[in-house]
C-alpha cells in the first residue's frame, strides 16, 4: 500500500484527494470504472505483468491501461486504504450454481466499512458497478438505470444480482474468508494460464461510456443502454480497431498489431 503513487492514480482519474465519505467513495469508484477498461488483452498477448501493486500501478496509473478484476480491485483497495478507508478484500465465484455456471474463486471485490455500514465495491467485473452498494440482504441500487441487488446466500456468502431482460440474474457470489496477497496471485495464475479458460480463448474489452456500456469480444459487440433492449451483434471486418479507439485503449502500435493478429487466429 505504501508503494502506491496515490497522486498519480488520482490524477489519472481526474479527481482530488478527499477525506473519507460516502460521496468521495462513490466519486472514486465511478471515476475508476469510467477511466479504465475491463479487458484480458495482456493475457492474450502473453505479457501479463502480474498482480503485484507495483505492476498494476504502472499499468493503470502509468499507462492508463485496464485489466481484469484482480488488477482493478488491487489498486482500488490500496488507494482507499491510503485515503483512510477501512478496507477488506474478498474473493468470489462468478456464475449461478442453480444454472450450473458457477466457477472457482476467480473474482475479486473490495469491501469498505464506512460509518458502520458495509459497502461492496466491484470495480473489476465485466459490467462493473458504477458505485458501491450496501452489503445487506435485499439491498437494491439503481446504477444510473441499471438495477442491482445484494442477497445473502447464507454462511457468510453474498450474491450480487443484476436485473436484465429476463429478470434478476446472479452475477457472482462473494465469501468472507480472509484474503492474502498469495491468494490473489494463485487465482490470477489460474485465470491467466489454465488451458481452455475463457480469458485465454477469447477477447474481452468493456467500459462504461456516457449513457451506455460496451463489451467487445473477438467476434461480437454488445451495447447496453438503461431501459432499452440490449444490442448484441457480430463484429464487422475491421470494427475491432474502431472500438479500441472509442474505448480509449492505449496500446502501443506493436501491441495493437499483435492483438489483431491474435484475434484473427481465434477465428
């Protein structure tokens, strides 16, 4: 935590350093998810620097690049601790056990305890929360037109649900076991190296843009707007390059060339 360049991180977000408060927490969380993409680009390019704070800081605050949950939650947790918040790190499982889609403990979130209230920060999910949501059974939160809900799953488990066209959908379930840095390293190792894992077999680049959320894969573009049907369609030839500009992904020329080559090989 002490190695974090807090000033550089906040400058990248475009927000000032403020004393802990719910307003300041909401501001930082929303600025973060609007500044950085959720993506697995470095996994596909076989150049992931790891999830140590130094590597994440250089990538996010230094280059303006994004990443996936372990990176997002690592830098957000460190920044919040430096700002004086009571922070806890948790791992969770993406998917719904009732639908047979639940995965291993391969997602990371951040909990903040502020004025006696537990708040769930989830800056590194595919379609991240814009702002923290109270970690209490039945809590609902309107995230600029996107409804979310927290539900207790018993035994210290918390489910985050999002409302979609077909109703409430379980996004992930978080547990309350203690998380040490090595746990994050091991979970990252699995999600970035295991043969057949979706982060190695397809591209994902997503970001909150004004009035919409965009998720692009190597084959499709999905655009969600509050209160409107989801637009999901195949990518046109050459369209990925356009989206990299729209989503403001700061790749070097070499990285972009290698990414396009890798995506072409995915088919």
